[in-house]
C-alpha cells in the first residue's frame, strides 16, 4: 500500500479525529468531491484499528487526510497533539501519504448543515463526525488542488 509522493492522489480518505469517535469520509480528485463514509469508535483517542484497516482495504486510497484541531489564532489545542499522533500511526501502519489539514470550524459547520437538512435527529449516530470529515477532505481539495 505504498504511495508515490510525486503522484497526485486520486482516492483519499479523510478523518475527523476525536477522542471518542473518528469521522471518516471518502473523496476523489477527479471531481474534487467528498462524501461522508463512516464513524469509527475510539477509546481515549485510540481508534478501532480493525475498522480503519477494513476501510483502507476496501477503498484502497492513494493518500489520507487528517484534520488537526486548532484554535482560531492557529495555535494548537490540547487535542492537536493526539490528532498528529493518529496521523503518524496511520502513516506507519499503512505506508501511505498522510496530509494534515486545519479543521477549524468544520464540526460547527457540519452541525449547522445537518440541522438545516434534518433537525435534531440528523445530529445523532455519528453523523456530525462523518460530515466534518467530508468538510475536511473537501477543504483539502480546495486548498491543495486549486492553487
């Protein structure tokens, strides 16, 4: 599962890291679109690695994107270190390129989008985490591919 660093990735999996849940989205660079995929349970920031492995094997991504939670002034939050450790673990386990992406306000944006489309019921069952991962991946496409 190696990735050539000189090759533009075609399929990417995005992650919205959390200490209890990790949102997952899938996207591709041809249309530069992403969609929510899954929510993986985590215990104290340690994901269910079997679930992560299943997703990697099923979708065979060229690269991964992990959202890094930052304060509004761009400085690290306490959870930022945990998210970077998760990114490092993904890199080591799967031998894929892992890109870090500023995720400021993605969870807030995800909550607003879901609430508008489905009210309080839409905010249940890990939906927010999946949509936040979608937004992280979508923002990566916008920032990295449209320069």
